C-alpha cells in the first residue's frame, strides 16, 4: 500500500528548504575587551566608564560597529546615566574631532554616523 500526499490538504507540509549555515565574521587580530550592557548602565562603574566612553560604546553597539547611523533619543541615554545636555556636549566634542557626523532637525533626535571609528 502506498500513500500519496495531497498538496491541497491543510496539514500538508512542503519539504523545508535546506538551511544554509551562518557565516562567521573573520577573527580579529587586534586586542579587544567585551563590556556587558549591565556594566555600562550601572552607576557604580562611573569611574571605570566615564560619560564619553559610555556614549562611544553605545554608538558602537547600536550602530553595528559604524555600519549604520544611530538615532539618539534621550530616554535610551538616561539608562546610561547621560542627560540630554551631556549628550549634546559629548556629540559636539566627537564632531569637532572628526569622529562622527550629525544630522539634526529642529525638534528631532540627532542621527549620528560614525566617520572614523575609535576602536
């Protein structure tokens, strides 16, 4: 006895396409250190991660290492312990050094693009 599968049957599952294995990023030859998000948001580590370092690491994480621009709203930066005034001072400092490009409209959050990575 042979069983034929009916494709009009609602329980019919087509064979799944083979899954391609994920490609890995090449291993870096440069030294690096991981920083956990909880370490950045904890106020007990303010002496280890000053405000500029926290902002740079945030831009690195959110911008996927400088591959895409980051919209900086005040709520997300409050988790890092940065006020909106600190945010603008630090962004101005990074822009003057030629590290980032800012796009900002009046009343909108700034969009930051990393020009010259610092890592």
